[in-house]
């Protein structure tokens, strides 16, 4: 609807006053002025005894590199804040943000966004119900149903709370934090759950802490701390890590999981390393056992191909032939190499200070 010319003149005069007010206010705080670039209607009102200015239709307010567009705004003079509603869009030199409502705090140069918040910054998209740009609009704090998407790496982070610095070189989610990494075809490469997950953009590295759980291929892992390097496709677990693969169990001071495409290619265990695996045809209580300062397990097409145990190495393996038990091989040495064919043990080689014992299948004693 066209506004009468006389009304436009009155509105223009009011806008000039509005701009003048903000320039004076901004200069007092030695910050860039807040400027009303456009509004079709401007009126003065009293709301609960407070004098306010009401802006209607095609509203644009700027400050430095900040631009806020909307269709309805109210400036609370005494409180030093501006409320924006109806098609609200915030932008600056590095970010865009959309929300149902934005409250801008003039003196602090900060803002609170509420309702269906979406923020876009370089390669990140963020979603939540409430967001706050801190003083001088440096960093963003996000609350309630937080989701951060880094599309170029296929990384999605979710949690109850979130944070991103102004450059988005660093971000985190916390409170039932969850991360999914997908491949170029949309398949899931890895999922990580923790109390907090931080993402370092330059290193393409996620740091998960507190009650960490990882799912990768057929491997499940738990630890107190995890580092996942997205580009190099490997994960480092430390602080009481344990890895499960079917009935297999691996423990150590630190454990590395390396991937090729979507599958685990190698597992490296360092410091008080141990690995237990259920023999293919063993009884319920039988477990192959390996111990050492380090254990390296190599996979091929989802099956164990080679294991190397080093440093006070020991192994105990149940032997079978045509599904019939053939006894137990127990070995100790500086290094033990175990080779497999189609996931079945073929050879055991012991190097340095070696000692080996073979127990027949009908051995009556307890093997430890």
C-alpha cells in the first residue's frame, strides 16, 4: 500500500532524527554509529511507560560491517536495545544469520537471536533455537537443538549447546554431543558420541572428551578422549581406551584406528597392549590372547591378515584343523609375528629370547 506523500515527509523527518540519535549515542562509546538506512514508517510510542520508536516495512539498520534487515523493529531508548521481527536477516563481512527475532544490544554491540535460527559462515551451516553473538559480535554461542554442518568434509555435529569463533577455525558442541562423518556418496564413515566434541578446522580434527563412544565399520570403541583426523582417516583413543570387534577385545594406553575407504585397515595398540579374540571353533570360555608393549593388527577385506606383538611379547592361540581342535600354542619372545589366511591362523614366528610350548587338545591341566 502506498503511503501518502505527507506521511512520507513526516516519516523522513523522524528518520533523520532517529539516525542523528544513534550517531550521537555511538560516538559516545567510541564505536561505529548505528544508522537507519531505510524504513517506510517510523512512529514514536509509549510501551509500558517507556518511550520507543517503531519502524515498519523494509527496515534496514547498519553499524560498521553489520546489516540487519526486517519488516518490523522497535528501538527501546532507555534500555539501549533494538528488537527486530518479521523476516529478520543479519549479515556482516563473514556471516549471515536468519531468525524469528533478534534483540540487538547497542552498548555491548552484541545480539540475541531466537526461533528457527540459521547461520551460514564460509563452509559451515548452523541451526539452533537460540544464539548469541558475544560482545562486539565476535563469537557465536548456540543453545537448544544445535546442529553444525561442515559440508565440504561431510561432518555434522549436534548437541544441546554449541560454540563457534568468528573465523570458524574452531567450533564445539556439548551435551549429548554427536558427530557423523559421511563419505562422498553419503555413506556413514564414522560416528562419535561424547559429552563434548571440538572441531579444529585447519587440522580437520575432532577432539571428543568424556564418555566417548565410536562406531566405525564393525568396530566399536570407548575411551575418555579421542582425536579423529578427518582428512587422514584415522582415530587416536587414549585414557582407558577399549576397542571391540565382534567378540574381539583390545586394550592399551593408546589405540590408533586407521581406515582405507570405509573399512578399518589397521589397529595399533601401544602401552600395556592386550588383544583377546574368540577362536573360530573354540568353546565358550576359550580366548586367544596376546600381550606386549605394542600390538599392530592389519586387516584385509574385513579379516585379520597379520599381527605383530613386540616388547615382552606373549601369545596363546587355539589351533584347529578341519574344525577339530589341535591343541594350544603358547609363545613368548621379544617379537611375535602371526600370519593369517582368510582370517585363519597360518603361522606363528617368535623372534628374540623365544620360548614356545605346545599343549595337545587333550591336555588335562589349565593353560594360562
